[in-house]
């Protein structure tokens, strides 16, 4: 999977060098992303799964352009975070698109797109399959590998805390990605709920 990802990235880098930091012994995604951040050299950093295929020839240019407007950029998310699964708020609050293809048949999941622009702003939480940000933001928000010591919840925790800290989150609509697997929640859901129950209750009460 990692080799296939590197080939995909090379095809989309537009001839530019992109540093790739593979973390192959992580106990959790939070731990892996923390290790990757400590080893990466660039000021712009992208955290992503290794089972994705990137499909744009000018990926780095598009990511850089989005980061001029947003502090954290993803490919799918919500403008109303009410739980660990960013889509729990409903389709009317969802933005972005992604193709899930575990190997049997590809499924396009289209969530929403505002007219006339290439990104949706006002986002509160995003999927962790692909997240771009800066080193400074990543260090400031951090990844909680103690609470989220598995493979789920890390993305909603990181992005929602970034939102609460005042950072601008955006879902890019021009970064098509194929995800070669489908996720499932684990006990991280309870931990996430305990951390943000009051914030989500306030969001629901506000309508």
C-alpha cells in the first residue's frame, strides 16, 4: 500500500519533490502522525492514510493555494460537529466527496459542494483520510495519542479542537481521492463523546 501511495503521489506532484515520511510501527494514528510530524522537514505538512490514490496532476499547487485561505484543509467534513463521526450532523451540513473502493466496487460518496467555489469554509470537523496544514498549527493543536490510542476518533478530535482554537477549516472540492478501504468506529467513540459532550450539546441546542 505504501509503495502504491508513493507512486500516486509522484504522479501528482507536478515534478516537484515531496518529502514522504512513512511510519510503519505506530500503535495508533495519533502516535503515527506525531512521529511523522517530528521527522518531517517542511512547513506545510499533510497527514494521510497509506491506502489512498491521488488523482490530480498539480496536487501540491492546489494544497498550497487552499492553505492561503484555510489553516487546515481536508476532503470531507461538516460545518456542524455533533459527534465523533463528522457525518452525524446530517447531509445538509456535509461537504466534499471521496471514492471508497476496498477492491470489489468503487462507490462515490458525494456530500455537498457550494456553487462557484473550489472549497467550503466554516467547517468544524473533517475526515482524516487526507488533512493538510502547517507545522505550526499541527504542533499547536497536537495529536492526543493517550486518549485516542487506536485507529478512530483521532481526526474528529484534532480537527474539532483546531476549530475550537479558532483555526479556519476548509473542505477542498478539487482534491479527488480514492480510499482503498472503509473504516469502522471502535471504543474511541465513547472517549470522544466524554471529551466534547458539552460542546456538542450546545451545538444541537443552537439549531
